[in-house]
C-alpha cells in the first residue's frame, strides 16, 4: 500500500486512487452490498492479536477478547479460532460466544448488574471466572451456586482509584465510578468471600478505563493491585490469576498509544520486581483488537451549502456510528476514490452528517473533502463500539457487515430489512 498514514495501515490505505482493505478496493463492495456497510480486515485483527501474543509468549497468560467492542459472530469466530478467551457482560454475550465456538472455560464474566438467571447460565456453561463488582453480588453468586450444588470461581474487581486520562464516560477506575470494589475495602471483602461456601477465590481483577494512550495509569493500577495481593495473601488467601482488564487505545486522530507488547514489557518488569512472575495473567482487550480493523462505508446523498456551514449528508448515521454523538469522538473520514493532485471538484469544508432527525447526528465536523453526490466515503477506526452500539433509531435497519481476508469478501451479517424491524412486535 502506498499510504501508511491512515489509521488501520498497513491493512487499510490507498493504492493509486483507490482505498483498499487488504487486496479489496472498498468501492467495489458498494454495488453488491450497499451502504452503510461495515468491512473488517481479518489480517488487521490477527495483527493486533499477535502483538498481545508476542507480549505473553514466555508467560502463563490468556487474552480474553472484550466482545462488547464488537460482538458480531463472524468477528468472534476469528478470535475463537485463534486462541482467545472472552470477556462477557451479559447472558446474551455468553450465548453468542458459545454459538461462535468459544470455550466456556475460557470465559470471564464482568459487569455490575449480573442477574440470577445470567449467573445460573454461566455456572451451567462452566465459565472460568466471575469478576465480582460488589459485596451484594458476592452474596447472590454464593446463593445461586449453593442452590445449584456447585462452587462459583470468582475474583473481585478492584477499583484502584487511578485516573486513566481518557473521556469521563469511558473512565472506570475512579472512586466516583460505579465499577468495582473500593481499594480500601477489597481486603475485608476477600476475607468475607473466603468464608462463603459457594465461592472459590481464583484471582483479582481491575479495569481502569478505555482508549488509554499512556503507560503510566497502567503502571499505577498494577502497583496498587499488587499491594492488595500482598495483603490478601498475608491473610492466607491465594491469588492464582491477575487480571488487568482492557483499555489500550488505538489511532483515531494520530494518537500513538503504546503497542501491546511494549506496554506489557513495562508491566512485566513491575510484576517480576514484585515477585509475582509465577501468576497467571489475564487481559480483556476490546478496542485494541478490532477498532482499527474496521471501517464503515457510506454514500453521499446530498451536499448542502449554507451561509456558515456546509453539510455533506451521507446514508450512515448516529444509529450506525454512535461514537461522535455520544462522546464527541473523532473518526477520520476519507473518500473511497481519492482525487489526483489537481482535483476536478474543489475542496470544501463540510460537516459530515446523517439523515437522523437530530442535530446530534453528526459523524465528522469541519472536514475538507473534494466530493460529489453519489461518492463513497469511509469512516475509519470503526471496528469497535460502532456496530455493537448501533440501534434502530428512526426505524433504520442495521447495516450489513463483511469480513475481508486478502482478496476474499465474506458477508457476515445481512442488512436488516423492514420486516426485520417489525419482527418482534404485535
Ligand atoms: N473489560 C471491562 C470490564 C470493560 O468494561 C471494558 C470496556 C473492557 C474490558 C474493554 O475495554 P477496551 O479494551 O475496549 O478499551 N463505548 C465506548 C467504550 C466503552 C468501554 C466499556 N468497557 C467507546 O466507544 O469509546
């Protein structure tokens, strides 16, 4: 590929004037599959996974893909076939993982509000571990396990009160967040848990936030968790695994987060120095495995020029790519066919917006584009938290999805039809 600057490179980039994903010109997908359309590069997913695998090569460790980032079966299958476990947060996610060929014994169950039915289903399936987020949840899991005549494997999700330096909506490791058990209370909660007959303590867990682009918040969290392990083990409770969650950021707008292997080299130095090299390491990455591997393709419906603003109205919207509306997130937006050095259409500054009836329905602001009606655009870094957070708002069917493997294009989700929109209603 000639252009290495786009997020998602080297799997996404221009060859001559055409935006390619692996060996496929993305423009060529539109006639058959329509828009909006999500496309994912299998090589980009495996490349991102490889960085984690390299980090853990000579270690006891397991990568649990946080499937909330993208829970499409075709995506789950790729990670399952390549040795991933899964981090789930609902009974629905458990069902999807099992349907995609994931192993129950490699599933960890996070989230603050697990229902009794979800806990029962996870126990029945035989998952690896529940990450428990409160004392009352501890009691419920104990009760459900005892009534099923079994013992539930657990770890406590500890809230270390460190600032992940990210958007407030996706920061989770601060005292005021709803997540985890406060660091100051964790020891007494472990002691209490050790006395409950329906529970078996396996490990300790923390997850401090998402789209983290620096190493230092991780180092702070690891130190604080290991301080706790010191005192928990001094009380005779053994901690088999250390789970440091997910959160590693990706490139949306030129961010340069550390690579997973570079991050883990630093964290292992800390873990080794503290004498915990022998523990099993768990991680729960979502965005960093799939975010840069996906794009959302859309077509320009109208160009509208105004006194102060010009609008490029496309057929994707906040129901397909909700991150700009929800977090004012930035996604690069580029043409599928780029103009040469002297563009036929002069560049104009546009707000790229969708057809949904809200001013919040924007995908990119103040973007310089040389485009005409009918042109295709790609919204980059759209692999994570786009399709999985999509909705049917404005009675819009969800987009279709394809998985690209070199020159091969596989449809992994059909576009929703009008009949799909009404299927469950009477
Ligand atoms: N583990 C737990 C317990 C989590 O809550 C999350 C994400 C992850 C792992 C994976 O984090 P990642 O590696 O993907 O950063 N919708 C937001 C992101 C929400 C993240 C929620 N938790 C966004 O679009 O930015």
